[in-house]
C-alpha cells in the first residue's frame, strides 16, 4: 500500500514539473522583430507574426512551464542582442497577458451591467403587468419593454459566463510565457539531434 502511495506521489510530481519545449529556427535576429520597424534592436517592436505563431502552437499546450529555444546560425549570434531579445520578449508577453486580462474584465463588467439593466426592466414589466389596468397605456408599455429586458439579461449572461471565458486560455498562455525559459542555441548543435518542432520562422511565414 505504501509503495502504491509513493508511486502516486511520484506521478503527481512529474505532472507538476512537466515542461513543454518549443524550438524555433531563425535565419537572423530580424525574424524576431517587426518588418515595418527599421530601428535599432533596442527599440524595434517584436514581430506580430512571431507572437501569433507562438500562440497558435502553444495555446493548447497543457503545461504550466514552457521552454522556448531559438536556434540561429552560429555566425549570426550576438550575446548582447540575445540578452536584449529575451528582455523584450518577456515585456511583450507580460503586456499581452495584461491587455487580455483587461478585456476580460471589461466583458465581465459590461455583462454585469447588462444583467442589472435587464433585471430592472423585467422587474418593471412584471409590476406593471400585475397592477396596471390591462387597457391602460402603462400595461401596453410593459409589453413593449419586456423583449429589451430579456435581451439585456441574456446578452449580459453570455458576456459574463461565455464570451469572457474564451480569451482566458490566451491570457494564461502569455502568463506562462512571461515566466518561460528563453534560450538561444547554435543551429548546428540542434540539427540532427532532434526533429525541428517548428520550421524556420521565415519559411513558415512565407507559405
């Protein structure tokens, strides 16, 4: 019995410590940055194509730890650029996570407001229907305001419990990426040892 419990603990530890490794092959450091920004590396924007590719590859990665390996020809490597790129990538990941989180909060707040407005309208409709004379204008008006009330209520519930849930995977991914291990390796050391997880970014984007 003790051995079974020990095995369960080992399996649980493996689950917690598992890491998803993604290897990205670059031609030059320019592949990391936007083609529309020709400034120096320190100020250039990170490529939207890169973050989109990472998102499409990793959004379904069921792991709380991610390791990003950028493979680049040894002749192109520059330690100072790599250190700066790591910092910039983390900044982008943190910014994206916060941006998505803000959008989720806006959705939730909007949904809550719509639910309250809908509930107020429906409440007024019920009161008017219960106490107003069926031949009065008030009773007629209550019939007209009922559909908008239900509309506000249902769309509010959708925003609060459905639409606001959809971006959470993207937000959680960027939170994990902001703490990810980011390394640069000589391309020659990786080629032949394992199959590339992802083709060269420039080739991928050219398709």
